[in-house]
C-alpha cells in the first residue's frame, strides 16, 4: 500500500516537520506501508483552469500522477488567511474527482493562532468529502507554541494525538482495501 504524505505549502518548515513525525508513527504501526513525502515546493505550479491534464507542464502532470498512484494520503496544511494555501487548493483542482475516492485520508494542519483550527472542519474536510475520501475522524492541529526553535514538536499531547491519528489511519487503510473503487453510479 502506497501512501502519499502531502506537504501542502511551498514556504515554512512546521507543516513538513509534522508530516515527518506522522510518517514515523505510521511506520511504527505498519512497517510494510510505502510512505512517500510529496512536497508542493518541489513542483512548478501553474494555475488550474480546466484545460486537459496533457496541456499542463510536465511538473503538474507528475503531480497528478503521484496522487493517482497513491492508495491513501496524509494531507498537511498551514493556515493562510483563515483558509488553506492557494497552492494546495490549486493542486486539488488539478485532480480528477475520482483520484482519492474511497481512499483513506488524514489531516494535519498548523497555524499561528488557535482560533483557526476549524478551517480543517469547515474548509478542508468538505473538499475531501467531495472527493469521497475516507477521512479519519481525528485530525491534528498544531500551533507555533508546540514547536521549539528547530521545529521539533515539544508538546507530548500533540505527540499522543499524532500517534492516535497514525493508528486510526492504518485501520482506515485496511478498511479501504475491502471497499471496491468501482461505483454503481456515474458520478
Ligand atoms: C500568508 C500567510 C497567511 C497566514 N495566515 C494565517 C491565518 O490566517 N491563521 C493562522 O493561524 N496562521 C496564519 N499564518 C501562519 C501560518 O499558518 C504558519 O506560518 C504556518 O502554519 C507554518 O509555520 P512555519 O511557517 O513556521 O512553518 C499565515 C502565514 C502566512 C505566510
């Protein structure tokens, strides 16, 4: 099973640091899982405007290919202006609506203010619901104060929540193996 851990920003370090930590915890629960980090900073982004995938640059096509080939995802996002970064939304816009269908997804997010944790509930989850992903009921929101100067997570509570997220994600991944990706409807 191939899992893509998506660092949904092109600036900053904390989002990537949380992703690395999640990767370690998933490995502890399921050493056989193939875990690939995809950093949006490594791609040459173009605005998605509805043209066929083949008309985007090769970097965008590679981005879509990696999403298509994965069996599950950890989506990591910082909070920008009370929302997710444009580059992450643009990436979702690039994907075929079936790309993440019935595949397990867990969310981690990081913000400069505690007040914005509901961005996950109100903005990120609805997008993943549109994709009909199996979104785990638990997500983890971190705040600047949970990190030291080297971006290590210093909050034991955050570590516990990340461990629990990893445990549930592994269970959802198992569940998704038994859920056919074929649909009876045409949507
Ligand atoms: C353009 C921009 C807008 C931001 N807007 C918010 C915001 O609305 N709410 C919030 O909690 N944090 C906001 N932040 C802080 C980021 O969420 C924080 O920097 C991010 O989680 C990553 O941390 P890092 O840059 O130290 O890695 C913003 C940061 C930037 C660069």
